[in-house]
């Protein structure tokens, strides 16, 4: 999630309407709030047609997947800021973990970035009361959320020792969601620290990766060092069995990579050399070539 202080940083001197348009586009909840205020002030003409199309547009943004229903039905006391197209992706990626781990023990979930505390509240509702939920944030004010929906620890995601201490306190980690600073170097350190600590069937998700294209987040189109460029390199590492360029050790422990708009998810796995095999009746193969 991008914080208020980050809005419009990428417009340089082109502020004004450009800033406003980007803010409303990136943060639809602000747009809805402004429309509500304008309507109550009489700036919108009230008519059945206006209400119909406004309601229709709102309905079209709401999916039928589990997380979308939970998100739009949220009635808690915190703010939650999510891109609409992320919601069904969450449902798809996290569905296998809703009932805990495959060994029957509670899920261990770590979110990087606490902000207003709303997402941790939502994850608690999604994963249930038995899940072990932790959130980390560099902002000391986020400590106020500790012990509510989750445990909150204050520290930098760019500090490997801090991250390792949190995972140790959790007793290990099964799922990581990086929604922190979105700065490329921070994202890399976080991944390089936490992915090796994931459970063998764990999942690592990084979001808001459109910042990989934004200079203020150490990004740029195909700029080396961004999370998306790092991801491309890991695709080569996954296929190191078939080329002579070698691979990072971490790349050999990636079982799958899922790429969505602004989200990349890594499944822990791999490591075993693939082999090709043949099954069937040998005589049938002989008969076919006669």
C-alpha cells in the first residue's frame, strides 16, 4: 500500500490536476469519499438514473471470491487500502493456507507494512483465530496495533537481523506478504532474508510492484536491481539445469513463480534435478513404427 506522503511524488513539477487524477485513480476509497461529500452538498443531481449507474459501477468492482467479499464487507475500526484487482489474487494465492498448514499446525503469516492496522485485522478474519499473525513496520506509531489482530514489531525491513529475530519469535514462517516501503533495495533485502527461512511449502508474495518502474522507489523501466528485474533473473535460475550460466542458491529453491499485475508470488520448492521418463507398453511403440 502506498502511503499518503508518497502520493504524487512521481509527477515532479507537474502537480495540480495530474496529482489529483493519480490520487483518485490509485485510491478509489478517496474518490468514493469525495463523491459522497459532493452528493451530500448537493453537487450531484439526484435522479434514479444517476443512482442506478453509480450503483452499477460500484457492483462491478466487487468480486465473488472469498477475499473480495471479506474486504467489501469489512466493518472494523481500521482503514484498509487495497487495489481492487489484488483481491481475487489474494483469494487464489492464500486459499490453500486458510485451514492452516498441511501438518495440522497453525499458519504462520508475516506482513511487512502495518500502516493503519486494517490489513492485519482483515487477515485475522481471513485466516481465522488459530493463525499466528505478525506485522512489522518501521513507524513506531504502529506499535499501538500490537496484540490486537496480530503481534506487531517495530523495525526496518532492510535490517536482516531484525527480520530473522521476528521469524524466530514466530517459530518459523509459512507465508510472507511484502507491502512495506516498496523501495527496490528494501524489497530485495527482505526477499533475500526471508525466502530462505520459509517453510518447505511456503509462499512469498510481494505487491505494489508497479513501483519497480518509478524512480522515487529506485525503479525504472528494466532498471537493474528492481524487484521485477530480480524476478526475471530467478526465472533463469529455476532453469539452471538447462544452461551453463549457473544459478543463485536461492533460485534453486523456487518451485514456481506467479506473475500478476503488480504482484509476484514465489512458491518454495524445487531443488531436485528434473528427469525425463517414459511409461507404457514397449510392444505398442514397436508396433507403431512398423
